[in-house]
C-alpha cells in the first residue's frame, strides 16, 4: 500500500507539472545562456553618454523592453554618428530566435536600412550563423570601474560581407549599451 501511494503521488505530481508546461518540450523557451536576456520584466528608455578613444563624446538614445520569459528587445541610436543597433530575442519551441539589426540611417531621411541578421535555435553561450556573424553571452564585462552582468556580445568580424558599420557591440541585459568597436579601430564606450 505504501508503494502504491508513493507511485500515485508521483504520477499526480508529473501530471501537474506537465500541465503547467514544466516538462513539455513543445513549450516556447530561449535556450542556453541567451535565456539571461529574458529573465527580467522591464521597459525603459534613456540616453547614455559615451566617449570614443579619440576623446569625442556622444550620446545614444536607447530602449530596452523585456517580457519574462518570452521576449527581449534593445535599440540604440547615436546622435553624432550614424550607428543604430537593434536586438530582438523571441522564444519558440526550438530554443528561440535572435535577430540583430545593424542599421544605417540615411541623412536627410528618417529611414533606417540594412538586413536583419538571424540566429535560430539558441543554445549554449556562443553561436555563429551561416553568414559568419557571432553572438555570445558573457557573464560580466567591466567598463571603467563598473562591472555589468549578463552581457551580449555581437561580432561581425567573421562575416565575409558585413552589412554593419561596426565590428562589435556589447549590451548588458539590464543596463543597455556598454561598448562598440567600429571598423576603423575606433572604440566607443559608456561613460561612468
């Protein structure tokens, strides 16, 4: 009787957890360390001050929207330069999809252009797509004297024909833009 009660309790628990989606492999999710991007409910917009390695200061208008555990979106637009960055993470049954946009804004026209760079079936902490672009999750990154957690690195240096006007960017899941490496050895970094 004791074994029967234990078995019945285990079956009931399994049915309960499965009905809640905890063991259902068809439920949407974001895989690997990329799930750190969707672990917080947040929506905010701000302006962050940056400085490049030549001492030129700029500002970036940025926005983060995250709906736990399904969606993450980040956008940043430079005021002086023509860099626009976009990252969107959406959950699905295969580990999720990340879309990176490195758009250029045409002067005199408020119309961004550029292709979307897609990473499917997110898993692990580093992925390279068929075009040679790479995304990687870092546990932390130090900028100035401050350490930021859960940082996404995007790297366009491996792409044969990069459509981006920068080589790399770094975005903290909760804090936004941290660092950009331009194609001409200029680096842009968040001011303390």
